[in-house]
């Protein structure tokens, strides 16, 4: 009995895990089951029990008749060289789950970040090969599954981020329907596009390759005696020291027919599984999942004649085209700003302007501090000093137009007191007239957000990945809406001086609730660029 103690312990825990909640963003380990021992979230027959025979020397007593064991054939467990999406689909199929959302087991196997768009872009091919030694496949066979009444009552009836995050933390995202115990010995190989773009996992014991591609081979074992280096000797220890090597699941939301609020929980779980914020950040992440729009609203009828405003201009060479600068003050009121971009506007695409991305509505978590009835004082503009030429940089030639690259921040954010923080709610471009050396500068409008403090800040120099698509779409739209090749020519000539990438942070940028608290203009490779400072707040 003493030799089988570890195996019996694993078997009992596996039986008890069936019907429990589980967060599939985590790896398939029993320690991630939700609730205490015996706290299943589906109803099973606990009155009619019998001994469950898993093997000749492994018997679990008093097991519900809704649970059975089936034997699986062991052997080689592998998948040939394939792409990211094919391997993802293979892992999901083994877990009995449809869709293309990466599971925790998949990310753990290849040491991925969990961010699908980053991992897929950085991975050229994947491969898996190993030995699979299953001792038992313990299954919950009751059909149909029925959620406990206390779980159904816990479903929030509205879009309530704290309650939705609490539900996921307490009950998970799925129900465990089968657990396979035994041993697994093998390796996973990943061919990355570039080590510079995608840092290799720190736990990878073998990395090779050079140039633009890097191969990472990760050896892993589950079950058996870890001290046995030889595979043959190790396989003999699996019987006495098995571990969980596979799990299958069923979505909780599939059992909520007729439950009010099902659609809100389904959306929250879908967002959580897609973007994978840390569970402790989930409430704040969900708070910020409201539509984002750009200000000012663009004219939907570009063909309509509209009087062009009188604007100051920049010039980058003696015979160069003039770039006019819109000095319109863009303000969004009490709406958190999440991004900024530079744009070329006007019928000739020769007027530089700034746009702000903001949340369409105020998150509930900010309403006590920032609702319309709360006094926050007048917003204040913050900008660089006109006389401070240390920050002036030429765009092309020193004798022509410059850009003030001074960072714009609110100095009161560096004072630790109870007045709150100041976040960006507006922006304006301006030009200082120094003859041929006109200087473009940026001003930001700050509004006080009482009751909050800054947790962490960072300057972001990487544009949003959708920027290229946006820019190409904008160029196509501009080309189709322009009536003469001369207008296109002017726009194209000036576009090489302006980086129109979108600088924004959204759900793909963990933890997914960044706000803009600063910004600055710059010059990089002969282009005017915009850089943004983001902050996370303590609410």
C-alpha cells in the first residue's frame, strides 16, 4: 500500500476534480481547480457509489456511478512540423474544446506569452514528439450536465465587472469532464522568426540557430520519478508516481440556458480567454472594455466643399511643399484618452492635425470620481516653453522648420498627495514663428481625476500594429476621393515627413486599462513622430 500511496493520492484528487470549475488560461494541473475538496459546480449522484478500479493495484473507494474509467492506449504522442494555428487546434481538440483560443496547456508547452497575435506572428513552425503512458482516463459521464443552483444564482444579471471577475475567479471558465493520469516524456520544438523580436523563454534548456531564425527545444516530463534520467527506467516509475497528463473541459456558459445575464458572463469569459489579463487585473480590464472612438469625428462626406481654415505652416527645404498645421483644440471632456495620432487632412492632404482616441463612455469604476456632478476644477493646458531651444530638432535642414521634442507631463502627478491624478483629455498642435525656423509644438489638456493615484507609467515608442493597415486604407481612401493627380502628389510629398501611426493601448496591451498621461513630438529618420506616456491607476 505504501508503494501505491502517491498513485492513490493522485487518483483520488483526479476523481474529486471532475465536475469542478477550472480556468483554462492555466496549465492542466489539479492545483488550479476551483473550490475546496468536494465542491463540484455540477450535480452528480453522490448517493450511489462503488469502488473504481483504475488498475490492478489502484482502486479508488466510494466513487459516484456518474464517474467511470476507460483505458487508453499508450505510445508516441506527437504532431509533425506545422504552423501555430494547426498546433493550437490540436491542443484544443485534445481538451474537447472548439475554437481557436490558446489554452494554458498550449502556452505552457511552448513557453508562449499567451498573447495570440504576438506568439503567432513570432512563430514560424512548431513540432511536438514524446511518449505517452496513460494509466487511467477518469471521466464524468453524466448527461446532461446541470449546474448547481448556487452557481446559477451567482451569474451577474448585468455588465458588472467586479461581479463578473469574481465569478470567474471563484468558479473558473469551464468544467472538468475528464482527467488522464500517467506519464509523459517528450519535447516541443519552436522555430521563431527572430530572437530580437521574440525573446526566447528563460526555461528553454536548448537554443540553437543564428541569423533571422532561432530553434528552441523544450524537454518536459509529467509523472514518474524526476530523478531517473534514463527513459526506460523512468517509465517503470510512472505506475507508482503518476501525474495529470491531460484534461478535457466543458464551457460553463453552455449550461446557462434561461439564466439572466448569461450573455454578459459569456462576453466576459470570451474577453478573458482572448486577451488573458492576470486574474487580479480582470476587474479593471473588464471596466475598460467599452467602445473606443477617435476625436474629432471625421467628415463622412469628403466630397463636400468646406472652407479651409487659415493655418500657420512649416517648410523643410527652400523649394519644398508647405505643411500647414491645424491649431484646433481637440477636447473629449470627461472621457479617458487611450491613444493619439498625427494625421494629414484637407482636400490636398497638406494640413497636419492631431487626433485623440478615447473611451466612448465612462467606466463604472470612474463614475464616483469623474461623473458630471463631481467637481474636479477647470482643466489646464500644459505645454513646452517657447524659449527653451534645447528641445528644438530640425526635421530636415537646420535653417528650416524644427520640432519641439520636450515631453509634456503634468508636474502635479509627481506630488504624492490626496488631490488625485491629472490625465490627458485634450491636445493641440501649435507653431512658434521664428521666420524660416518655425517650431512645431504640442500642448496637452489635463483634467483632475480625484481619489486615484498612479501605480505605474511608461513611455511607449511602438505604434499600434493596426497602424499600417489604417495608413494604407487611408491612402487608398484619399486616392479615390481626390479629383486630381496634383492633389495626390502634394499629399504624398508631405506624407514622407509625418509618421501617422496610431499610438494607442487597448485590451491587447496587458493589463488592458492604460490611460494617456503625457506625450511628446519627436523627429525620427526625417519624420515628425508622436510618442505617448501611459499610466495605470490605483482606483
